[in-house]
């Protein structure tokens, strides 16, 4: 069977055509829901080279992947990341090449990324108040992120989206402010329920949980929402407002489990192919890359075989200790 005919499908009949590719576990922020304040990052010897990351991406595209999202940590802190973007942008058959970033370096990188072939950007923004933003990110400066969002708009990206992780008592009083920010800049926004990945002590996830239903109801009181059938290829459920081109999305791993529609897998920067965000099922592609360099068929075979262990769903429980000990920065979002 040729590689082109081996389109990726798991044992539950779900077509897998979306790869989230982590290019680094490092980040210049320390967001409270993402990682601990003091982090130990991977030694360089454990991290895939840009060439190896490209090889994995090319294998996935040969197997029918149509969307790749570059993630981190913060992908823009990886040295020479633009060379990877440029090569990925030239892959025949890839329809979308997107990036998730904290936005702090977009003033420098937005136009070069656009020129290199990037098609869309998601930017994390959980607060519009400088002091609160600093508290939530521990190191971030709000004005740099807002300037980065504006730089992305100036660069001509057709779709820019804000990702906002909402937490009760921390930033849920800014829901409408964030919607207004998105409307004013004619960009999209997705509100995300916090995911219980990694052991944190900064806050109690059960107490800070803010459900998508609560957020949607608050927005709907001011900006009536109409459900949309649109999709970005990921887990967001989108709604439209009659007087704006901005879309409002909701990512709801707790309140509205979306596993039955899962079309994606994740590669960590140390080469671990994660078959589910909320499970530890994985395959070590780094071993394949290092033991059989340049063997495209062996790499593709490993990817195809991995689909057999993709689980049916995750099981998040806010009242329990996290079952997944890895932090979000090692997962790739």
C-alpha cells in the first residue's frame, strides 16, 4: 500500500488530518494554568532538531494531514524557527499552517512569518489589565502582546484569533471586555475551559473553573449569539454576532466533551507522539528518527501504527489530582 493511500484513521473511524507540532518546551511567560513558577526545561540533547521536526511533519502530510499548528512552549523563542516555517509552507498538500503564540514577539516576527507561508495565528490573551496580565503570566507585559496582535493584523493574516483561558474569580469579569476587544479589531476569540494538566499549587482548579455555558450566557445577554456550523479544524464551537465579523468560539473539554470529533494528534519537542491531550498514550518517534535517519517509510509506518492506540476519549476530573503530570508547555497545547 502506498503512503498516499494510507490516510490516517484510528480504530474508532476518526480521520486524523491535523498535527500540532511543538517546536520547544521553553517559554518567556510562566502562565499560572500552564506551568509551575520554577520550571526545568529539556536539555538540548533531548530536543528534536528543526530538520527532524520537518521530517515528521512531511511524513504526516504524505499521510493526508492537511493542517499543522506550530506550538510550544512559545514557538517564537526557538532559534531559526522561521526556516522551519518556510520549509513547512512549501509542503505540497498542506492546506493550513498556523501558529499559537503568546504574542510578545509578534512585532518582530509577524511579517516574516506571513512571508514564510504562515496562514493563521492564535494569540493567548487572558486579561486586558496590565497588573492582572502580569499576575497571570508572571512575566508578561500586556502592551507587547497588544502591539503584537496589531502587528499580525498589519501583516495581513486573514484569520487571527485570541485564546482566553477563563477562571472564576481571576479574570471572568473581563469576558465582555475581551469580546469588545476582538470586535474592535475584527478578529476572532475563543474562550477555553482550563485543562487539568500538571500539578500546580498557585490555584485550585475546581474552584476557579468557569464553564463555557456560563461564559456564553453572559455574552449572549449583550451580544446575541447564533450558533455557526463553521469550523477551524480544531475543537472550537463557533457562534456569530449579527453586527460583527468576529466569531466567538468555545473550547469545552469539561462541559461539552468533543472527543467524538477528534481529528488531531500532538508531537512534543522531544519526539513523543501524543495520541490524546488527556491521556498518556504515545509513541516515541525520536527513537525512529535517530535509529533510522532518512528512512521515510519507517517513519510513516510508525505514524500509521500509532493510530491503533489513540484512545476514544479523555476523562478530566476537576475534583481529582491531575492524571496527566506533564504541563501544557510540554504538550504543545
